[in-house]
C-alpha cells in the first residue's frame, strides 16, 4: 500500500453509523427529480422508520451535512451532485390518518413523506373540506412545510395545526404555525431540522362537493401549466403586487432557450427540460431570465425553485 493510500481520508459511507434502513454510495438522483437532471448523492439514506432516523442523527459525525429530498418537484440538483447525506423518507413516513374534531372528522395527520395529492384525496373521502388546494401542489407534505407551499388562494399555514421536526441531534420538536414563522414561500425553521409529520385542519363538508372542487383545480392546472413536461413547478416567487409570469413575458422571455432548457410557451414562470438539458442549462436560463426582467422592469425576481449541489462532479469521499 502506498503512503498516499495509507493516509487517504475514509469515504463518507465508512464514517456513518449502522442503520436498519439503506445507505447507498454515489446514488443517482436525476431519475427522481421532475427535471430529470443532476448528479448523484455522495451517500443516500432511506431510513427504515422514525426511530432509525433519530438513531442515525444522534450517532452521525457532526460535520456531515444532511439534505432532505422528497419527490423533487420543485428542486434543481446541480450536475456535480450533492455532498454529504441525501435523506429520502420512505413508506413509513407517508402515512395518512383522519382525526376527529369537535364537530366530527376535520383533521388529517400525515407523514412528511405523504404526497400532497394523496392527503387531499384522503381528506375528500372522509368528507373534510378546505384541503382541496393540495391537489394543485406537486410534492410532499415535508416540502410543503419547508416552503409554506400553496396554490389557488391557500397555503399550508392556513390549514396547519402543528408540524413535527427532528433537530440535527435527533431531538423531536412539535411546532405551531406561529413558531414556524410561515409567510409567502418562506419558513423560519432552521434548515437542518427535518420535518417528519404534520396535522392539518379542514372542515366537515360534502364529499361529492369536495371532489368537484378538486377536479376543477386539477383541470385549471392542466390547462394553464406544462404539467406533462419535465419541469420543476413555478420558477420564481411572485414579487409584491406582481405576477412573476407577467414580468417574464414582459421581458420577452417566453420560449427563450439555453441548450436543452426552455422557458415554457404555455406558462412562462416554468422552465422545462426539452430532453437534453443539463442542470447548468436550466440554472443558466433562469439567471438570464432574472437579468432580462431586472433590465426591463427594474424588479429582481427571486428563485422559488430550490437549487442544491455542486457544479463540479463529486467522487469517492466527496472529492472532485
């Protein structure tokens, strides 16, 4: 063995505690993202259950970062991949239970890994109204909590009773909406806290009426958004008093291309991967749109899509 090999730092996976779930080195991530781009996770972790996750957090080295990825519906992973541990919550975090309120069933308790649409549908079957907007929010409850997601006039903060999150050392915390500091597409809970569950409150309603409203939302979304394309949802936040798509259109960016990335012709606050885009194409196109909007209107658009990862490829042990 050479001196270099003998002194080489251990690979990240060798530094991590044993788990009952699954640890995977250099796990591909592009296939799980809606954009279908991006590099691998240095290590991906899918915990067996809540206790497995808590034990892992308590035992892992403090210098190892964790990035939570749900179904990556509003996420752009850069081409080099993501250093540290990428956490994906599996089936044990996707449960949905109906809870009774003072006037009958009106609350839903769900895991952070539950799909927003599944929560809306479960509530509808139970005759709980007020959560219909979730069918228009692609992604999971955990992601919705992290960005106070919303659609069609409602946001998570409007229906949230409490959320449960694990601190970086695995300590559980139950938080009210006020404690979370929720505002438009913003949450003040520390970035290294991991959401694991939430309770949402609706109101008793007629199941058929709820189903009709959900169908109307889904139809409106299909008619106005490029949901059949490789996209990542709304690209930019709406500035106060403005619509991001209108600003993008005003700046002449509808249909603008960079490599395999394009501003959607159907809804120009959406970027799409036409089939050959890299993450660099998509991010570069988004930055060009921001530049043109600022030049044309004086307004600086802020990204709504979360961008993570490295530009240069990570390798074994996280080195380029």
